C-alpha cells in the first residue's frame, strides 16, 4: 500500500501562508496525490489533487516535487476557518487510504 | 442534490447486537467506500466497492460485512457488535474511470456515530 508521512500538527498565524508537507517515497507512476481536510464534526472535504504538475485552485495550491516523492499543500492566506486536519493521500486503483493527517491550528 | 446520505446518524448498541448502516448516493457514482474514524484518529478504510456487484476489503474489514445493493446503495453490517467498534462511520463515493485514472474527487456523507456498550 502506498504510504504517506505528515507532521502531526502545525500552527500558523491568520492571514499568513501555510505550507503543509507530505512525504510519499513509495509513490508509483500512476498514483495521484490527493489532499482532503476535515473540519470538526464533519466528513472530509476535497481540497486539491494532482499527478505530476503543480496545481492551483480557489482553495489552495499543490506543489509536487520533481521526483514525486513529496508534495506540499499551500494555503496562501490562512483564515480561522482553515483550522482542520489535512490529509495527504495516494490513490492507487480504487483504493483511497487516509493516514493520521496534520492538525492545523490557526492563531488570530 | 443530497449527495451522500447515511442513516442512522446516531446509534447505541449493546455488545452482541447486530445492525446495518445504510448509505445512498445520488451522483451516479460507481465507487463507494466505508471508513471508520476513532476519536482523535484518522480515517481507516473498512471496505470499498469499485462498481455494482464488487466489494473489496480495506485496512480493517474484520467484524464487518458489506452489500452493494445497487449502484446507489452500499450498506455496512455489524453482525455482532463489540465495544471496539465504537466509532464514527463515514460513507463516501466517487466516479472511478478504471485503470490508471484515480484522480476523481471523493464525496463524503456526514457520518454515523455508533456507540457499543
């Protein structure tokens, strides 16, 4: 199974950028990199995903290393509503397995 | 659009009782999933169904059975509930194109809180 490694927790100040790292050294050529986040008492929600190239959407940016063994989720300006657990996931075929994620705390 | 709907939202069971968690999606997705999340932990995959008529084990399948009743519905059954199965259960779905295409968004239900005493 493809595994990811993330820091347990991170802190950020409001309105500052946040870089959430993820290591996935066992990634295979066809694994997509997904990021989801989970707000308290809710189901996870989609943030962004990519395969090889960096990706941007209205929520975040995803920077993928050239060797694809790591990636970084970038929140350009953290808000209090971004406080959540962020999961980095590799999808292989139809199998989507979440790890423990990174708990992001945003300080006002 | 309702998206992914799970029932019940809350349930208390006695050890040894059985129950079924129901999940339905209205997005015409072919793939569906069941996860559990213990307090303070990440999600763990119990079972998934790539398409109607197929099911596969995930990380923690023991003590559970699933049925992909039709394209819309995917149920999770606890035959003999144990306190270790106290958890929040999430159902999810996506459109899986097959082969190497695994880049589609997964949509989650709101969760079912299950307590086994």
